[in-house]
């Protein structure tokens, strides 16, 4: 094998071919396929057991404790045996009754490996032990496509077989270098090293943890981590020494990374750029990084697959590069990495501006079988940016827009629209009494049907009552020849509790028209105002007239009431804050 001949992870291709002439090289720069298969493996394992923790692309920890306990109650121990290898022992010489749980664990591991092979076509290795640390270490004992179980009495042997502290999971390269400076060269040295000195160097928590790991003790649980907290793309090369080369490589990395981000569906908030210079003493410790925010509109373009996002991201990355590298001086880069971090779930559009341009299911309360939203409009295309559309979402939303549902307001025929090429909505034939009373054909010619439909039901009822009075009376009211007879909307107002006490208001005040209304006021518009507003206007008009055509009784009452409400002299009162100004003719405003 290549590893046995000295080919390691960071070995260059030229050096690897020298050490292993029979080495088969595969172009693996694009890891998209490997990532997809990796998540499929994890999903498959989670279908058997929910406690699955990913470790890189090709490793998963699985806590099968509950599965073991469940099978133990239904398993005949006399027929149980280990599957695969047992570390440091011959399988036939191990007493299964002393290690029933581990034996059942080996059976489950075999079944999981078989499922991965039969469904995904992948071979795999497995380690069965009492902790994550030991399971990982023992899994590589027999390769390929094999599994090994570690018994408790073999833990010390396994840990002593490690070449150094760096081989212990949880101890990284920087920690290993610091341990080496202290004279710790082997796992045995770390086990025996004075804890007090480790505490002085690494702190109490880290010192105790490292010594526990060296002894094979790991109490960390298997924890499903969910989606990754960052997504990155990286490439190593021999040399990049110009801005154009760097920009080309960054664009290439961001193009691939943006596609992964789109599939992920979350919004990246931050982008980090990392690089490595030529001649660095260590490939692990020589990375330099800078990060900056990603604008919200750019993040949305990423997850919607808009190609315009990539040039914007390249611009951000190049600004970060200028902060890391003095481009006025020669530079030599051997690695570039782009990373999206601070990933946040995409929020609903319910409280955003776009929600006002997208019809939701709750807004389709029109009783008609036709909707103005059926017309082509750029405002009714959900999830559409830069020419890309989510077909599934578009289908669901279009269905909701064209569906009809019963409405609690039988008078509302369709929503308000400013301009539309949609033909008029057919009139509804609802058997309810209210809907029969509102016939669009019976509306006066000066009433816009579309505006009338958009009014609240109670206002429609009041207007309809006014429209249904005698045409002669309406004509007389418009010409101000005589006050009209009491209308049915006065009765509606009284039923709503808005009428005054008997004798409080004169008959002339209750009438929508009358001799005390100025000639520049439309009697019909005045009749639609609330009664209290009509009374206030009449009072204002009376103040401006030298003689009121009212009985002395009513006149004195109204003057007394007005004086109580406003103690200022009438001559000094300004109309700027009253309703009277809205009924003044345009000629008065110009004067």
C-alpha cells in the first residue's frame, strides 16, 4: 500500500511517485460527488439509529447502545459470537458470555456495513468499542473492508502501539509540537508526565483531557451535529504570483462553493479568505486569513442560483486579498481557500417587502372563480430572482392564487387593483339576501363599480340604501329645492346606537340637505358623512352666516352648546384645523 511506502496526506505527486512507482493517481479536486455520497452514508446510518455523528467525509460515530440492549433481551447468548476480528485475541478463544454487549455490537456493525455496501456500493471498515476514541483507533487495525472489536483488557495495548501523542485523536499538530518541546515523545510519556506541569502549559481542563485520552479514556457522547457551520473550498498549487491568476483561482473556487451553498439553502453572512505563502516553515501553521461580511442581497442571489452573485463575491474576496498581500511587492502563493461562515436559515418572506408582492393562501378570499392575480405580473412570481424559479414553489403558489374559496363578506367580489388587463369579474349569484340587494346594474352611472366592490360591507349597505330612495327625491336634494324625506340609512344608524336623544337635534340637522348648507357643498357627499360630523359642519356654517333660518329655540340651544364647547370668540376662530376647509371651493383657497 502507498501509506506503507511513506506516502502521506501532504506528500507532493512527484515525491509520491518516487516512493510508490505503482501509485494510481485520480484527479480529486472536485469533491462534490464525494460529499454527496458521504451524506448518503450518514442518512443511511441514521435510518437505523438516530445517534450518528459525522467526522469528516468518510467517518461516522454510531451509538448503538439502545439497539444492543433491545437485542440482548431477545438473543440466545449460547448462539452468539463475534463478527470480524477481536483486537489482540483469537476470536475462538474469547468467552462471549463475558462480553455480550460488545459481541452484539459487532453483529450490528456487520449489518450496517452490509447495508452500506448493498445500497450504495461502498466497502467500509468498522471499530467496535466502549467509546468514540477507542472505536476510531481500533477501526484501522484490519483493512480494507474489515471490522475489529476492542475488549476492555486490550485498551492499554492499543494505546501503547501508537507512534506518538499526535496519533491520539483530539491532539492536534500544534499541541503535539508543544508536548515535544516538553520532552513528551510517546503516548507512554504523556501518561506518566506530571499533571502539574501540563496544567502550567495548557491549563487544567486541557491537561486533564490530554492525559485521559492518552490512557484511552473518552467520556464524550455521540452527538449529531446537524448541518455544518461553514462551507469552504480550497486548492493547493505550485505558484500564483499575479493578481489575475489569483482572481481566476478565487473565481473558480467561489463558483463551486456557491453551488454547494445553493443546495444547502442557508444564507451565508460572512466570507473568509485564507492563503499560504511559499517557503512557510509548516504547511499547517502558515495560513493567513481575513474575513468580511456578505451583503444580504448577494446571499439571497447565492441560494437562488443567480450567476451574478459570483462576480460580487470575487470582488469581496479580492478586497480581502489586498489586505493580506502587498501586491506592490512580488508574492508567491501556494494555497487559496474561500469559506462561507455564519450560516443562517432562510427566513420566511412574511414580514419582508417581497411579501407585499406575493399573494398568500390566506389572501384568496374572493368569492369569484376568477382572480386578478391570474394575469401575468412580475409581482406574483414567487421565489423568482434573476430569472430562476423554484418549480415546486411556483406550482403551489399558482394553485393558491387561482383557487376560489368562500368569503365571509358576500359583498366583496375581488381585490382592489390599480390597473389590470383582466376582463371584469362576472357577477356573483349568491342566494343570500344581502348579495341580492347589491346589484351592480342598479348602481348610479356616476358610481365606479370597482371602487364600490372594494368598500367594506357596512358602507356598501348604507350606500345601497341611499341609492334605493325615490329618484325624484334624489333630484330634488341635488338641486336643493327641498329637504328630502328621512332615509333608510338613518334607521340603520339608529340601530347601531349612533342616534342622539329625542329633541337633541332638529329635523333640519338630521336631514342630509337643507337651506343651511352652503351652495358650494355637494348635498350627496354631505349626506354620507357621520351624523356628528354633519352637526359640526352645520355649526361652523351657522357661525359664518348673519341670519339662521332656524327657530329661536334651536338657535339658542346650538349657540349655548357651542359656547360651552369652545370659549373663544367665534370671530377669532381659525378654520385651519376644522373640517370646513375641505368643503371650501377652490376659488377660496386661491384667495
